C-alpha cells in the first residue's frame, strides 16, 4: 500500500469530528469510509510518484467540479467513474484546498446516507 502518512494525518484531522469514520487499506492506498461509504482516499500515483487524493462528490456535481485546480476524472479501469475525482497535489496541498475537497465529499456522503 502506497500513501503518504503526512497526507493521511491531514485528512484524519479533518475527519476527526465526523462519527462513523473508518479507514480501510484498499485500491493501492488508504480509503476513509464515512457511514460505510467511500468518502475520501489517498494513494501515490504510480507514473509520477506524487500523492493523489480521491474524492467522491456525486454525479450531480461532477461537471461543475471537474474544472477545479488539480482535479481530473477518476478512471481506475480506463472507464470514467462519474462523481469520483483524482485530485493532484496542486489541488490539495494548501489547507483551504484540502478543506474544500473534504467538505464536498462529506456533503455528498450526507446526501446518500
């Protein structure tokens, strides 16, 4: 499993007040589950060796969020998973940017719970 402990701690800090949070090592990284649903994940992109955030924001917000700094469509198998994004470091290195993505993922998680 490849992910940055530093980045994982940044996410943990933001999710520390959320109940029903669980961490699972899967998909080559670390996934943060909220209410038994994938919410946020973290791994290291194999090609670049850089940290990468994974967020689940829902299909309804897909088109409006795809143009945010550092975001790109999630495509593990070559097929786009609408409502899921990979966020490159330039999109979550700043504290405000990471807060933005965590908030979007938590908002969607509350909608489907």
